[in-house]
C-alpha cells in the first residue's frame, strides 16, 4: 500500500486497520489514528471514508470466501 496522500486516505486506511484488527489493543490504536485523521475532515468526508472502508472490507470478505482451502485430514 502506498503512503496516504491526505487525511482522507489516511482515515480510510486507519478504518481498514480497525476493521481487520486481531486484538482489542490493535483496534484501539487504529481507532485513535482514525480519530486524529478525522479531526481535519468534514462530517461528509468522514461518512464517505467510513462507507469506503466498509465497502472494501465487504469486497475482501467476498473475495476471501471464494478461495478453496482444503482441510487436511
């Protein structure tokens, strides 16, 4: 992933990190980053970033579910 070019892209990235966090600590750190990036954006931009991050998460979930993984016996 390229370095975010602005606060909007950084917010989307931080939200994606929060969505995919594997621990409460990772989640809290990602949310703190997201809050920092969101501070410089309008409410509309924040809502758009949330929607974009959510759509990306759904697309990833859909793509990953199509990968055939054979369970070893």
